């Protein structure tokens, strides 16, 4: 195994990624670009930077119920076509498509910066959310190991925090999370929008399978840590049929999830173009339906969102989400209808319901969608 490195101010054409002639706004002259010659990292570039601050305030316009985040990475190898954070790569003079998937910014000083900022007299000990932009347990975390130091800093400060992830690597830090939960509030959530393996491999190709993510939920719960499931995104016409919703909620219950929160796909600029490209290549017959459904903006009509939420709420009550350990849930949960065939659309066409007057407020943690 071998890392190749290049200071960004040494690249051809000046201070940017080698050969680019551009200096992304975040990068300083001491930043280093690295490539790794193993299959898991081939074709990827990691830009190691020193962030001025790591606990960042969430803009009020984001309309989420937390004010502070830690994001040790920018860009994400999960490569989810629907990820709303894609647009943020444009601010680095990188594109929201393949660059977002393969050019990852690594804030290598994140643990020390977190410890310093948590110790500041100005810090008021507010909740810190992680996984609110890109996944902090994406592939790069296996190499850089930033999260253990961040969790240790939060634990030592007894500062409440939450993590949302699609990554199984969070289990590496299981004992640290348990230690933190003894001294402060720790909220853990995994993101599993659907359990259709074929669609998952296609639309979120860099993620662990839905089954493995639910195994993470079960492992966290078995350790005594409450873990919820963000059931998002629900993909209209693809993963939203009654049978698909039932199968997903049943498996979420069997994983011992403390809660389930459905999120319907929303398509902000950057993600919208990338997702619709995927849709056109894989389900071209649904292109008109999506144009109709998202004609008024990034969100589906409120009536559609409420219908999905109502169905998931009823299913969660039926299967006992939040009422049993994974072992107990697997023993008592009733069996629902089998899932539809892989990759099979639900069959409904057209936009269900009228568009809302304004974009609705979303539930907690929309970062990986």
C-alpha cells in the first residue's frame, strides 16, 4: 500500500489540485492532496486541510432543530445520487457529480480543534449534530480515524451529541459511544430508506447494504444504546408501495430500532440534476411522473408526504418499533407481505395530491439525503 502526496501549491498551474490551475476556497497553502493505490480508494483524491473551526453554526434558514454541527469531511464516497450536500462542492470549485464522490476534503485537525473549542469559555455546551452534511463514517474514516478523537472530546466535555450514518464503521467506536452515553445524551440514527438491494446498489452505490445498516442498529441497541432509523429517502414510484413500506418497517422493527422517521426524497439543486440523470438511465418511464411530482420545487406535495408518514406510523405501531430489543423483536414481530421484485416500481403514475403553498419543514437530520 502506498500514499502519493502533493502539496497543493506544488501542482502544475499554481495553487490547486494537481493540474487544475484552481485554488478551492477552503484550501490553504499547507493543504496536501493524497491518493491511495488500493482498490477501495483507487480513483479518489483526499485533500488534507486544517480547518479554522470545526464546530460550525447551522444557518437559520436550514430550519432544523439543532444549531451546531461537526463535519470532519466534505464530499462523500457513498456516492448517493440523491444527496443534498452535492451542491456544497461547487463552493470549492469542484463539481457536484463525480468530484463530490471522489474528491474528499479531510479536516485532519478535527479532533484537536473540537477539544479546543469545547473547552472555550464561550462554548455553552449545546447539542452537536454529526452526519448533517456528509457521512462522518464514510470510507475515508477507516484511514483517517477522526471520529474517535471527536467522540472522546465530546465525552470528556460531557457535551450532548448525535450521529446519523449509513456506515458500518460506527461499530468500531461502540465502546467510546457507550462511555459517552454514561455522561451525556447521545442520539444515534442509521439511514435506511428502503430495503430493495438492487435499487440500493444502483442509487447509493458506495454504501453498505440496507441489511448491514440494520445490523448496525441491532448491534448498537444490543449494547444498550438507543438507535433510531431515518427511513429516507422514500423514492416515489420506486420504493413507496404499501408492500415495500411494510417490509422496510418490519425489518426496522426486527432490528430493535427505537424510532422510525420517514423522509420522502427531496431534490435540491445539485442533487436534482444528478438524481434525474440516474432516473433517466435506469427508469426512463418515470421521468414524466417525477417532473410532475417535483414541478413546484425540491419537495413533493404535502399530501403525499403526509400519506407516507401516516402509513409508516401505522406500520410502526403494528410491528412494535421502539418496544423491543432486536432479539425480542425478531421473535415476536408478525410477518408482513413479501417485498416486490427487485427494482420494480410501485406502478402508480402521476403526482399524488396538490402541491403545497411552501416547502414543508423537515424532521431532524436531513444530511444524508
